[in-house]
C-alpha cells in the first residue's frame, strides 16, 4: 500500500491489519510510518515499513523484487499515494511540477504494476485498487495537472484490468470523493473539514474491493456516504 502514513492510506492500513492482513506500508515519511506501526502493533497486527519516495523508480523495482523474494505472492495492491501539485492554469504549470505530478500519480503506479504483476498472479485472488478523483470528469479550471494525471491513472488501471480478464487478478479504480484529508484541506482552505467524511468511513468499501470475495473488475467505484 502506498501513501500509508496518513489520511486514507493510514486508515486503510489499520483496517486491513485489524482484518488480519500483513500490510506492506509505503510512504516517504519515516516518522509517519513508525507512528502507523505503533498503532498497528497496539491492535495486534503486523506491518512491513518501506520508506520510499515514489519518484525513485529504481527503488520501486528493488522493493518489488524484495517482496517477491520474501513472500512469492501479493494478495492486494492499493495504489493510494498521490500529490496535488500547483492549482494554476495549465499554461502556467511549470514543467518540473508537471513531471512530478505525473511521476507520482501515474508512472509510479505503472512501475508498481510492472514489477508486482507476477506476484499478483501467483495469488489465488490478486486484487488491485487505485485511488482516483472525481475531478477527472469535471474539467475544472486550474486543476489540469492533477486531473490529467488521475485520468491517465484510470486508463492505466482499467487497461490492466482488461488484460487480467480470465485470471485470478481483479483491478478497479476507487474515487473517494470529498474526504477529510490534508490534501483536501490544501486544495480547499475555506472548507469546513468536519462536514466531510473521515478517512475511516471509506475503509469498509476499500476492504471490500481488496477482498478475495470481490469479483468486480475494470470498474470505477465511487464512495457514497
């Protein structure tokens, strides 16, 4: 799971460990991962912590190889990490910012699928879930970099899902909608966060989509409060 140190990722990691899963928690922030690990241990769960900047593509490959060597299979991949980037007209968006947004929101997830595909297929029920955004379908001014990256992620995931037809692997896209996260607060500073669902409210649907019992494939699933 990427983006595991806070927000939706943290809530999902805790919920998965409570359900009996061993979570491989990936995030940039070591302190956030250690705090997550403390909470997981308090609940009697276990996790493997992987401090990693997802722009380190060689690091993704090394992580994937290590996971395969240790366990041989992967039952679920939750690609939750993402960055907002500057909210600005497309023509004002600097190339470095564009490259960073695409690297984290799109290319990192491609690299994860590429290195972990074999491990997912070794599972009796490999499940993939990628976090998108409703902004993809609204063409909102100034959100171009983020929206384009999430549109690309949706296409990436749904194409992979089509390529998994007839296998044990199922892949879907998850749109959490308006959620009480740090990224949402950065994007909407005047919004009252207490009017929004907490990340914990999303976890039952996330667990359902990552469950071996989930037979959905190639769907865009929206959270509804």
